[in-house]
């Protein structure tokens, strides 16, 4: 059964941010978030971005949404 791996997904988002030179503050501003906490929660594997934020992240990173989400089979 497929399960989204929150920790690996957060690491993948963090990797794209590092490679493309985006800071947490940059992502917060691009997505119009009130504070950086949500981004830190994603990066630390505590939760996933909302679907609309995943779409925007994929767009700014130049990838598909599927490329951001890590799915494990258990």
C-alpha cells in the first residue's frame, strides 16, 4: 500500500530550495504565508503543504508535483 513519506518529502523540498537558492523566507513570501512555521513543518516532515502550495512549489522549482512527493510502498 502506498504511503507518503513526510520526512523524505520534506528533504526533497529542502533539496530543491537549496539547489535553486530559495530560502524559507523566499518560499513564505512567494506562497503568501503569514509566517515561516508552515515551511519549517514541511521541511521537518511534520506535515505536507496544501495542494495549492504544492502546485506553486512545483512550478517555481520547474518540476511536477509528483517529483516533490516521496511515496513508499508498505
